[in-house]
């Protein structure tokens, strides 16, 4: 099964190393695979360095594509992580 969703970077520092690490850490809890893309460039969501190559400041929209048996649960958790600004701001 595949889930696809557009997510917006809402935290003031954008998608930096700590935020990317939280995405990777979240992904390690699921069997499904995450891919993030921006402007046609798709990267492996299990790699902090790959995520950082997208260079996403605040306000950027990224597309998340998750493939695998628990993709729905993974997408829900990922959406919540983005909505909570990666736990960095209230």
C-alpha cells in the first residue's frame, strides 16, 4: 500500500539536522519506506543527509510518499510530527 501527502515545513528553522533526525527516528518504528521530494528531487527518508539535501526553509512544501504495509499509520504519525513543528516550538 502507498500513501502520498503534501506536508508544509512550519518550524522557524526549517528542515535542519535535528528535524531530519526526528523524521528518520520516526521511520525506524515502521516497516514502510519513506521518500520525501521537493521540486522533483526525491530522497530516501531514512537518511538524514539525504533529507538535508532538499534544503527546505520554513514555508516549503514537501511531498511524502510512504510504501509498505503500515504506511497509513506512518503517514499519520509523520503528519503529526510536521504539524507539531518537530517539537521545537509551541
